[in-house]
C-alpha cells in the first residue's frame, strides 16, 4: 500500500469517525452521563396566581420583546405574557416595535388596555426606523434595572409557570442563564419536528454534563448585570449573549418544564434561507467565542466542540469522506462506502425534487439533516467571504 493510499484511508477513517460521533456517539455519551448524574433540585414555590410571603424576596424581572411587523401575533403574545404566574410588582414588560410598517404598534397599544393586562406593567416603545434586533436589545438593556431579563420572540407563547421555575434556578449564584424547551405548534415537516426534539434532548443533556450550549430566542433568562453589549453585526444574538456569560464563568441551566411554543408555522420555502442565516451565525460565533474551545473550560469546551464545533465542520468532513472513498474504490470496502454515501445524497435530492416523499419519515429526516449541512457549508463560507471582503 502506498503512502498516498494510507493517507486517504486515514482521512476517511478520521472523518467518518467524527461524523458518526457527532450524530450518534455524542448524544449516546450525553445520555450515559445524564443517567449517572444527579442534579440538585431547585426549590419551586408555586403561587397559583395568589400572593405569597415569598413574593417580596423574588427577583425583579423585565421581559423584553422585540417586534417587527408582528400585527398577526402581538396581541396573543401580550395576553400570554400578562397570564404568566409572577408577582406583578416584580414584573415589567417592554414591547419594542422596531420601525414597524404594519399595524403592530396600534394592536399592541389596544391589547395592553384589556382587562387581562391591567395588573402587568407594559410599555410599548415605538421606533420609527428599523434598526435590527441587536440594536434594540442593546438599547433596551441600557435602561433595564431589574435583577433578571427575559428575551422572548413575539411568535412564541410561554408556559404560565415559566418565570417561577426559571427564577428558582437563580438561587444558585453560579447560574447566569436559564433556558427552556423549544417546541413547535405546527411543524413544517416530520424532519423538522424530529430535529428539534433531538436538539432539546441534547441541550438538556449538555446542561447535565457542564452547561447548556446556547439559547433560543423564543425564551431565555439571564442576570441583567452580566449583559455585555452585542456587536452590531451579531447574527445569532441568542447564542453570543448567553455564551459570553458562560465565558465569564457562569453556568447556563436548562429546564424541560419551561416551555416556549413557536406558533408561526415554518414555510418550507423560507426554511433554507433561515438556516443559511443561522449557519453564517454559527461560523461567526465559533470565531467570536473561540476561547471556549480552550481546555481550561474542561467539560464546557468538550461540549462546545462536540456540538457546535463539529456541526460547523460537518459538511467538510462529509466531503472528505466522499472524496477519499471515491479515490479508494479499488478496495471493495471503500467502494461500498462510496456508493452508500451516493445513495444517501441521492435520497435527499429525490426528496427535494418530489416533496411528497418527505412524508416517509426516514426520507424526511435524511433530507432535513442534509439540508442543514448544506446550509452550514454555504452559510459559513458566505460569512467568511463577506467578512474578509470588508
């Protein structure tokens, strides 16, 4: 065997191992660790919307809701927020309308006058010019004086005891962020549903291992004083913001009883564009938070690499596996591996051409995963090109 073939075999073996490890090995390892890890339970004092003696000791909370052209969903979001079980004297809500060109502001102002909202301090802030979510968050945090801050998307409805459960985690002074479970009310596809179920299980397990890696804009809570202004070009603010808090030495906790349900259906036509943006953000956050890969962060570095790091590398590893096996076809095992890979990729292409096949669960899952890796490749490279061109 030549040195050239030995090198190709090494590339194939390493790339294949990392692909399998990321998709199968890491989740199984997290499950094994979770079974052996007993987390200390936090004390939750249920109010059932009645005033209690503990209310005076609860932290103050500001809920920040950025909104841009959300007239369809803003009323439901306001009513949902007003229904959260938390002492009203400790809670305030900022609805920040970012240069809306529709009726969002009028709907919001009308809704906060409803009886259900009378006990909650709502503030509708209107900006005439659209400046983007990052600018809105940075400005909102300048005037936020509460102990805790919640960031939540307009289209996500929150479980009524979410604030009570979340604030109980902050009894641990090491906790800087609390994340909840993200669920979809109406899935765009079977693959999308399975993907988010997988992501929820991974986040929960990572919290058992070390810390929850990243948040979801649907709902997360953090200690207000730990906020660090975001760079104006930040793409995935819901990852950069909480992970900078983790980088300071705090933990990001995860609670499956805190639930944020996305009400807006995912349009398959818009899904790929959304994933391109997220993938560009993944590349940006890996560069911005590169220090978290350092061994001094121990389990956090391991989880960050195994999850986010390998996800970013996955399309390149898949290409390396395909090319190396193609160049080693004189060996039967690599020829079989090559054609198996082609079959998987062909399945995704056929599903793309014939969307009706997505109803078959295995095909739908394969297509959704490969579409994500394709978006990761294009989005990541696009970010690097644009970044280096400025």
